[in-house]
């Protein structure tokens, strides 16, 4: 019960800021919280992005990922999985700051085109 109360207290400022439209953009980090999602870091987690930010907090603004080419992500996930997971999690803007995806440009393009077609149905 105390853990839940603590979590609610920690989320309160974000709920207030989101409800009053004082927060129009959020960047999700590559942090891992096994209590929220035992499998994925926040950036790739549908439980975090959609479940916590969108549904629980009620955030309606833009959700930006941190650089998806950082070691915390690339050491554990392929580019194909990163794209699928971040899109399915509900991230709106995917950041690639290192610009090292030249070998996999075709993969990125194919996944993004497929997602775009599915979204427009």
C-alpha cells in the first residue's frame, strides 16, 4: 500500500501539468522500471507510454524518444525491433542522433511505410 501511495504522489505533478496544458511535450528515457514493465525500457514500453503517460496521467501532447541509437537500446534490441516497439508503444517522434543507420535504411523505410499504411486504414 505504501508503494502505491508513493507512486501516486510521484505522478501527481505530471497529472496536474498535463491537465492544465503546461506540458505539451515529454521525452521518455531509456530507464527500466520492472514494476511498470518487466520486459522493456520506458522508451519501448507500451505499458509506460500508453498505459502510464496516456491513460493514467492523461497526457495528450507529443511523446519524444531519447536517441534510439544509444547503447542502452542498441546493445539489447535490433533496429527493426526498436522501430516496431517504439511505434507500438505510442511514441510520436523517434530520435536518431548518431545517424549510423545507413546500412539499415531500407529496414527503417519499410517498417515506417508499413506502419503508415496500417495507421491510415
